C-alpha cells in the first residue's frame, strides 16, 4: 500500500524507517558478541548513503566497533557527498586494514538498478526494501525485516557477491575528499563489469524478496 502525504509526513516516515534499522542493528550487535568472525559480517546494497541501513551503521559505529563487526556496501548513487564520506569513514574504522575498494562499490551500470535494497547481518538477520532505482519519496513502503532467515541471508549473500563483482570501485577522492595518487588495483577493472554473470548465476533480484 502506498501512503501519499506531505513532505513533513515523508520526513517522519524516513526517520521511523531509520529508527527501525537502528533497533535491528542494535539487536544484531547484542546477539553477536563473542561469536565467530563469520557471524560478525554486514553487507549492504543501498540506493545511497542516505538509506536507513547506512544511517544505522553510522549511528551505531561505536557498538559495531566494540563487537568486532565489519561491513561492506554497494551504492547506486554517490550523493549526497557528505553522507558518502561519513559512511566510508565508518566502514574504514570498522576495518582499518582493508583498502577502500574492498569496503564500498558503486553500482554505476543502469542495468544493476533493478536490484532491491537489502542488508544482511550475520547469518540469520536480513532486510529487503525497494529497487535501488526508485525515488525515496515514491517508495511503496514495503520493507521486510527477518531475524530468523538463514536461507534468505544465504541467497542475499550470493546476490551481494554477484552485484559486488559487477560494480565499480568508488574514486577515493569522493570517499575522502582528497586526491589519492595510488588507486586501488580494482580501479583498473573495466567499469562495465560482467553483468552477464548475474543472469547466468543468480536468477532474479532480489533473492530475499521473491
């Protein structure tokens, strides 16, 4: 069901969505302490750094850091620039030994934008939202939270891996606001990554929704 309202109601809806993600991530952190490293991983497929899961990760950076949780993100849009840099700074602090190209990618190929936003937390918790191409103010408000979805998480992780390989590194100057003389080796990859692999190996987007 689509809810049409004023810009004030839209802001309230977006804040409520962010609050739900913060609550979910908080429960994930509480359940993950002292668990194996494989259970302390977060993957994000998002329209932009303004999306709810990204906001939750930034907001709970201290808790995630204390629990040894790392995260990677794929974004369809690199704006707003300030929020992109804030998200990258958080991801880099959670995984200080990783290169930027191993933390965040850009789904710049328009054919990738049919992928739905999704987030996975460990091996059982996940969330799925609207397609990345959809305007955030015209969403259908259908968001699925699942805290016991082991099979869905497994499929979502496969989808994330395929989309990650088909996405491009983000120029480091956009992530840090400064010029970087030594680009990551992945920057030399062709910007039009092998999207055909998605069709050959992963049927449909998102795997957690259909």
